């Protein structure tokens, strides 16, 4: 695999795309013996117009006169604050649980009326593995799931602890120490984001092989690639790799660190993918290095639990908000999911490192090794997921799992890194396309999205030509 030698940043995108595209030197697939970390180039400056902000406000004990007051409850009220669009609650100890109910209501920016009270999912089970370097970092905090509320300038929050035990007057459990309300402003869409939405910023290489798929993250931003175009016919593995000059085996190798390369491999058509540059990621927020695992043996499907009150035009703002919440508020190295899908079926690159690579995410506690996480933006415990989003998940899994020789209809063996469903070291037999709840005891991805997994598996297999 050849790397591009960047002699000048002022190279045109067209000229750059005449060369085989690769990740920066050192950001290759890892050794098979362990997960690896690769050095990334210096992150480019955040595009103008999308800096975003995060405000962290400490909670206080609620007084008896406060709305929703109860013994041990905490909350706050903030009016006339700088605009924000996403909220969440964090606390000091990532191992501590929030055993209680968190509710928020907001006032639209410039408006006078208030929203109704909305629940914030108290347990954010999309997380790094507990004993991993990312899950053990000094900046990591406990956190709820984030909630998208739309542009707002006032907020009220109440967190009421659960009662402990039975009886006439059971005591309430203690809430975690150091609780803060996070107010996240994603910033305005940049010209890059608007170009990606319009389908611009997706030049094809002259040979038509589709090697744009190897672009990702900071490199995509450097080259001005905002959207990787779809390939509407079944993809040969080399269409999604880097350089075809390397000697490669002639048959698929399920579960290997490099995508399988046989001419008869079952690789589905590649969907169009909006890159991190296309949704406006500020690459200076995340940790500089990339982290990889050995392979991609399974995909875990999630809902983001951020609510369904967003438009497709707002989806890049939702992504930037989740990204900022995961990094600045929760203390993770990067956005947790490998890919995200909005209600219109648009696929977005998630965690940095390259869309064809086995990038290690933070999405399924205990099973982030050798897997990928896909989040559909929304909450689907009681709402039906849009057909367009479900179809997009099928296309994405048919392509990405096909690169690694995996059959969506089958099961695979994964070793738990530790969680509430499988203890550390337990070998679990799970579907190649699983729901989050299959690897961790959680309601995610919601009953209605979970119920679509059968059709996703069959559709993905059909797209792979199986």
C-alpha cells in the first residue's frame, strides 16, 4: 500500500486523486496479535463557521419549593443562556450509575413557550470497554445519553433518585457525585457541510475504481472530500482498498485484518458516505491518533437515543453535537460510533481512521474489539424506524462486512471485554449483525428497530449476492 507524500497542502483535489489514496503513513491495518494505534497527521483547523461550544453547569440540591422536588433530588434552571441544541448529564466517576430519572424542558431560542418535560436516558451503555485505555483515561466521566432539543436559550433540569427497597417509606438512592448539565452548541453548518448535502465535493478518480473509499477523517478534510459516492454495482475488494500492486490471496479470508480480496468475494455495493469533513467534524477535538482492531467480525446496531425531533437538514448538527458530547463531556477519544445513519437514510462516517479500516469504536461496552457500531439517529423504543434508515443499514453492512468476508446471515464468536451480560473473557456466539442488547443488557436499539434486524440481515445477504 502506497502512502501519499504530501509536499504541499496547496495541491488541488483533482491532482491528488490521480494517485492511489491511502491513510497517512503509519495508519495501516494493525498486527493480528493486538489492537493498535496509528499516528495521524496534524489535524486541520476547524472549518470556519462550525466551532461549537460546550457549557457545563453544576447541579444543586432542589429545594422543597422547586418543581419536581424530592428527597435527594438535584437540578437547575438557567435562563437567557447562549444558544444550545443538545443536553446531557455527566458526573465524576464513570463506574457510578445514575439510579434515577433525569428530565429536562427547554425554551426555543428567541421564543417564549416551553417544551414539555422530556426524559434523558439515564444509562449511556454506548461506551468504551471498561478496562480499555479509553475507558480508563483520567478524563473519562459517567454520562447519560445525549438528547437533541433543537436551538434553545433556556433550560430546566431535574434528576430524582430511585427509591431503594420496599416498605412504607423506602429511602432514595444517592445520586453520583459531581453532576453537571452539559449544554452543547454544534455551531452553524459550513460551506463544506452544505456542499456534502448537495452532493458536491465527491470527485471520482480518473480510473473510476472508486478508491475514494480509502479516504477518511483528517485526510478527507485535507483533500476536500465531503462525500464518498456510491458504487451501485457489487464492489470488488480492490475498489475499496488502497493500492492493487500488492500481492494478495485469491480467496476470501473471513475474520482477517485486511479486507478479503478474492474476485468472487461477496461484497455489497458501497453506499454513499458523508465524510467527517462533510458533516463538519472539528478534528482538533478528538485524540490525535487512530485506534484499530484486527478485523471486523460483526456489526452492532444502535439507536442514538437523542430523540426523533430533528430534520434531515439538521442531521450534521446532531452529529457534531454527539461528537462534542462524547469527547468534551464524556471524555472519550472520539465519537463512539463507526457510522451513523439519519432518518432519510444518509450514511455518515463516524469515528476517525478510514471507512474501510477496522477502526476500534466505543459503542458496545465489552464488544468494541473486532466489531463496528452503527447508530441510527433517533429513539425507537416506541417509534418505528424509517424504512430509508433501515435500508441504509442493510446497504452499509452488506458492503463493510463483505470487505472482511462476513456473511450477514450467520453467527460469529466474540470475546467479551467485560459487561453486564457477558463477563470479561467469556466467549459469546452472536449474530454477525446484532443489536446492542445482544451484547449488553440495555433497551438499545429500541424494540422497534431491534425488530428490523431479521430483514436487515436478509437484505444485506441479498446485496452481497448470497
